[in-house]
C-alpha cells in the first residue's frame, strides 16, 4: 500500500500555486527524469538580484506537482544567493515530508530552480553556476 501524503502535499497537489509561464522570463529551467517521466519547467522573474516571481509547469505525479508549487512559493522574495541555498530536503520538509520513493521529485524541483537561475546568470553575466549540473540526471532516482 502506498505511503500516505501529508495534508500539505495534497493541498499543493490539488491547489497548486503559481502554475503557468511568465511572459519574458529572466530565467527558464527545464528538467526531466527519464526513469519516471516527470518533466518540470520553472520560470523566474528577477529584479535587483531578487526573485520577484516564479511559475512552473509540471508533467508528473502529485508529489512532483506539489514540489514545484512549494518551491515557487519558497523562492519569491529571495535573493539569487538565498534561492540557491534551497535544498530538496528543505522543500520536502516544507511539504510536511515526502515518502522516500518520492524524494526524487524534490530533487527535480531543486534542479529546475537551479536550472532557471543558471539560465538567468548566463543571460545576465555570460556565466552560469560554476560546475553545476542537474543531480536528477546523474542517476539519483530513488536513492535519496
């Protein structure tokens, strides 16, 4: 029998926040997991080094949608530096926990955010995040 989701996960799944695209975004991140088929797109708008808006489009399970929704809520109003400190574990904790088999969804969410920030930095400075590459593409699926 599958592990139950927390009320917060179910709330963000049934009533996701910040769904959609941002017109003329400052950064876009698209991450996919070939094993489970989840795909996340994250869009950020940045003003004076602060993320003023974040939206997402996710094709995936309830945990993937809830994770995307929570991350967009967590990053709004944060500086780029503070947004980069948001870990998949912090997102899972903010959701009241995720079943171990669904922790990869929070890694995808963290990767989508970092990918959007990387895209923003490349556009702004010509350089992305030093040495960054998505963890979700390194075979971490289900091993968290």
